[in-house]
């Protein structure tokens, strides 16, 4: 996949480009249905499939008070888009100046004059540009002027839940990491670096790795059965997210206990895949009660993880 990190990097129009535009946070199964259609049309056109997105997320610039927590960081989104088989990714730096661009100006200057778009595939509810004026009707009207066609994708669902980034955020935030797989198309994953912690886990007999990450969306506080990938190797484990109320901490931390790992993890990258929530966060009366609870968590996690494999990516085509 070719990545253009600013529109000026596109030196000449692309070959018969079939384009989709969006934030695509999470790259969930609804997004992947759009990508499949973009690739299908691109093959028919003998052209290239193109995803146009924005960095950072427009809401982080226009409405920072909303505090939207992104499902994927930029690097993770790039990897998922590449796994989707997209030919070209155009990442447009989003700032107040760009936000002031009208939808017709964006279509002409970026999509038509620079990319050379011949066909546009968009979600049924997508709108962009100043005041979100770039809706389906305007895009179709401009398509007549600039000679590109527009195709609108209808919502994708499992019959009860429409696949959307909002649905994914809500499910993860509620701790439903098992249920979110059916919308996200994979186990929810947080990647970060192992940093020094309070070393309390070792004293309890369960040494944990403290994870520091740029990712913004944490599952609800509690204990989870997880699988963790370190240097290509996968380990079963249990993860605690929260403030450790037994010890009276203030900051939310993410601590991972790997069942069959020996060695030094400090400074190494770890990807944690959330499989199932075991329980919520709880304050224990003493350390012995805490140790007994952790031991019970580990036993249950081992039972669950013994019959689970990581789902890192599937595009939902078989659903």
C-alpha cells in the first residue's frame, strides 16, 4: 500500500482511482464492506483503490471538548488498511485552515484535480466539508460536473447492531470485549511499551508488566483474560485495568501477567488482545484476599484462553 501523508505528495493523478472518504476509526466490519466494494470497482475499472482519511480525527480539532477516544492509533489504522488490500492511502493533515475548505473546493482541489477520482463510494450517512455540506446530494451534483460517479453503501449490521465506530467505542468502554469481535472483526488490541511499575505483583506472586500506550480507548476497569504478543510470540495472560483500589492509587494503569513467560520485558513492545472480561475492579480487605482473587482469575483465564485463538483480522466477507 502506498501512503501519501499529505495531498502535495501526489505528483500526478492516480490510475483510474476509485475512492472512499472517511475517518474509518477502528476499521470495523462496516468499513471493510466499503473497502471490498472499492476494490471490486477498481478491478472492474482496471484502476486503483484509494482511501482518503484525516489526521488527526476532525473532532479532535473542531470539538476537542467532546473528548472522543479513538479506537485505533494512526499506525494501527494504517496496518489494518493495508491488510484490507487497499492500494493507496491518502492521509490529509487536518487543521482549522483545512476545516474552512468548502465541500465543493475539497472535491475539485483534492479528489478531482489532484487524485483524479472516477468513482466515489461512501457510507449512507457520511458528510464532510465546512458545516458538513458535502452530503450525498451535493456529491452527486458535483459528479455530473466533474464526470465521476457516486455509489452509496447502505448500513451493515448483524441484524441487531449496525456496525459503527460509536458502537465499538461503547462496547469496549463497557468491557464487552467478547461481543465487540462481531462488530470490529477482531479482538480489541492495545499496543504499548512495558515500563516500570510499583512491583507489587511480584510480591504477590504474580509479576505484571505495566503498559504505556498512546492508544486512547481502554476497556472498563476490571480483570480480563488476554493474549499478548511479544516479539512475534503469543502468551496467555490476565490483565488488570484500573486504579488498584486496594492500594489506593489515583491513576489508571494497565498491568499484564503473562502465565508462561520468563525474562525481562522492560522497554519491549507488547500487543494485548482482550478476550473476555472476568470481573470488575474490586477493593479487597487484605493482601491474602487479593492473592486468592488473582489466583481464581488466573485459573478461569487459563480455561477460557485454552479454547481461544487470536482474531487479528478478518474482513467479514463470509458473514
